[in-house]
């Protein structure tokens, strides 16, 4: 009966304004977000602190894990005075999240109309999570505000490439969501044999925006170029969830030439930030609080994130496994702090004897000196002091002169204490989940997941 009701409701709302379908909470939050974007920095920071204070007070009273934590750490959860005090709460790691799921649920869990979700398993384990109905309405309103900023309106055609919760060989390549006017493409079918049909459907659908994970879109673009499809001009090309590396963006731009947009979030729904193609993101301060836990006065460190609105399963100071740099505020009037995403889920970093190293500036340096001899590259760390740089060279690449340039660039931008070796390969494939591994290091993730 419930499924039949939802289908009937979805059909009726095809002919009514889409915000009506999302409900009253969505409309109220959307109205709030339109006014809050004009706040001063002081207003925004005051709002954020008040929401964090409410969340911590609630968790201390109603969430078993936090009752235990605050007691053992002697934290007075009833009187949070500043963001600096909030930053002293011990972070929530992925291991804790996996092992203490039931203890992280509020004792009035059902009252918050919890919605079930789960992580993608990028770091090895799928974790089941819950978010409150109100938080989901808030997240949806935030995403639509960002869409609107990009020039995409309600029921404009959107092509979304995403992985379903369950995959089978019989699953459709794509489906049309007629309620939201959205083409939903099954990312598991982004393989050579299916590309022609998927590209023809994109051409037929004529989306105003394409919205997906950067590596998945890079894989689609690469296959489309192999099949000699002409570039498809879509007004907005936007990716989410992970850093889009320059070589992947170059591949995407050949098939989908337009202005590139980025959204930074996670399946745990503790992060929301938007940016414009340069891995620099503005925190949505009405939704979340982002920190960079930089140790030993380092410029970069682990990103720590907190959603302000999930009371069903509060995740306070959660470590998603990303590395970033805190950039402060753009100017004295800006209410939203900026953060640079350096490495996603710990997979795009190296570990040296001096600690975590970001290889991001390797490619930036090559661009600065106008070096364009690579189609793709990937760094594979064999030892703390030994890294293989696998490269797919372009036709204009000359090993005798270009290899020394690459080795010098690696030494200059990554570390003088690492021995780099070049290995030539015909291709660097995407993973089965459609992601591009810029760096493979067995040494980084154990370090990130330390207690």
C-alpha cells in the first residue's frame, strides 16, 4: 500500500511545483537559506555556534556513545562556549562509526523519522547510517540552492550518473525520473559495450546539467572519445563527492566542453560545500561545520566535519578520511570560510619519512612549465622512499628529454627524500567502482585511521 501511495503521489506531483512535493520543511528551509546567504560573518558564526551547542547538549543527554565519551573526557556538554571548545571533542573515526552504530543512535531515534543510508565502501567497509528527516530536507534545500546558483532550476533536465544500491546484469542502463525530469544513468554500465546507447540517450535527453562523480564522468568521456562521439555541449557539468584531478578534467572537457562546477559532500551527510573547478570549496555554514585538524603546525591535515541537523544519529567531529587545507575567509565581508581539498578519502596522498605528502603540485608545476606530454599518470608507492610514476605518454613525448623533466618535477614538488622511477604503460584503468586512483599508497590510510 505504501509503495502504491508513493507512486500515485509522485504522478500527481508531476503537474504541480516540485517544491510542493518535497514538503513544508523543504520550503521553510529554502526560504531561510535565501535570507541567511546575506548574513554578516558574525551572524553566521553565531548561528553555527548555537546549532553546535544544541547538538552537543542533545547528544550528551540522548546518545549513549556521547554520554559515555563526555563523561570519560570530563566534557561539560551543557555549556559549550566557543568553537575552540567544540574542537576539543575527540573526533569520531570510521572504526568507531562501524563498531558503535547502535550506540550512536539517539534514544528517541524514531521521533526524528530516520532515513537509512550506507557508505560506498571506498575505504573497505560498508557502514549503515541514519539521518533525520529534517536533515534530509535541509540537505536537499542546500543542494537546490547550489543548483540554482549554477543556473539550474526546478525540473530543468538533469542527467545524473550514479551507482544503484544493488546491481545486477539485468538492471537498466538508465531510467527517466519524470517527477524531477531527471535521466538517471546506472554507473555500473559505463563500459565500452554500452557507451553508444548511453551517449545517444544523453544526446536525445539534452540535459541542462550533468551531475556525477568525477572519475565516472571521466570514464564515460574516455569511452566516448574512443567511439569518436562529437563533443556534447551541456551548459553545466558538475561533479560531487571527490576531488576532480586536472588530467581527469581534461578528459571530461574534451567530451563535455563547458564551465566545470564541483560539490564536496559525503555519503555520511556531514559535509556540504561548493566550488568552481579548482578544489577550493566554500562551506555551507548553515548546514555543517568543517575543520582541518593540522598537527605540528602543518598547513594541511585531516578534514573533520559535523552536520548541524542530524539528531537521529549525531556524528560530531567526524573524520571522513579527506585531507585539506583551511583557507580562512575570502575577504572581510564573506560569511563562508573556504577549504582546499587536497586528497579524497586518503587515496591521493603519499607518506614520506617526514609525514603525509600531497602530490597535487606535481601536475600544477608541469602546467606552469608548459609540459603537456602526458595523457595520464599514476603514482604507486612501493616503499616510504620509493615511488613509481606510471605514465601514458602522448605522441609528442620524447623519453630522452622529457623523462628527466618529470623526475626533476617530482623531486621539486613532492620530496627530495623519495626515489622516483618512470614506468611506461598503455593505459591506467578506472577501478570497478568507476574511480580514478591518482595515487596508490599502502602507507597512508593506516596513518589516517590511527586512534
